[in-house]
C-alpha cells in the first residue's frame, strides 16, 4: 500500500478504547487495523481472543498509553478501526425486518457523547431501528460514544440529517406517527402504543 493510501486510511479511521468495546469488535469480526495494549493488561479471555483472531498487536507501557489517549479511561487497551458509518434514512429503513413497524428516535441538539452512548444502549435494548441526529449542533460517533454504548454503536444505525424539522415532516407524509418526549406529562415508554 502506498503512502497516499495509508494517509487516506488514517484520515478515515480512529482509535476506540476499553475492554468491552474491543471485545465486542473482535466478537463481531469488525475490521481492526491494530490493537494497542498496555503491558499491565491482565485479561486472559481478551488476550486469548486477540491471539486467536490474528490482529496485529502493539504493546506499550501504561505511561505511553496514557499519553496516547490523554484524559480518557482506556482500561489499557485500544483498537484502531475505520470511522463509524452513518446512514441515510433510506438505508436505515431498508434494514428494518419485513412486517416490523419501524421505530426511529430523533435527537435534537444532543451534544454530550456520554448521553448518546447511553441512548444507543437503551435503543438497542428496546429494538429501535435507527437514531437520527442533526448535521449541526449534534454529537458525532466518537470513541467516547462507542465506549459508553458498550457495543450498541455497532447494532443501532445512526443517521445524520440536514434538517430535523424537514425530516420530521417527510416522515409524517410517509405515514410515520410522531411521539415527543415531555418531562411534565411523561409516561413510561413501555406503556405507549408505537404502532
């Protein structure tokens, strides 16, 4: 591979970190360019998975790892992967199983990666087909989102739309019902009939 291709790969990739994130990537056979682990990592099951899958692994000191991932709790392991893919609404809806009523969650102005990771976990648990975020003023799929989502970032499709209001109008024209979140008159989400 020429240096130009390597540069493009580097621009379209990122490091994600944490034992659960790396374990999930390996178990789901995701493309991993390299694993970086600290010399103090003691997780026999994870070490076995890494050696079985044949992914290149670089071992560095804990101090080097802390310098590489400043200010994050990396748990002594990280994986170099492609950037997380986002989807169009059409791609999300095409993946909905036949006969299932699609369930989408639209998030407006969400900027905290920890919140998006937690929402992805809940969305995965309740069968949400896709999350829609605004192109502007919204968090993106980052290593922090991946870590907090504990694997749900790979199972719940995320779409980026230019205009949430217009997207909402188009979905309503296509037959979607809209339910909004309201703190004052809230009900348990399991009590609502989303069909």
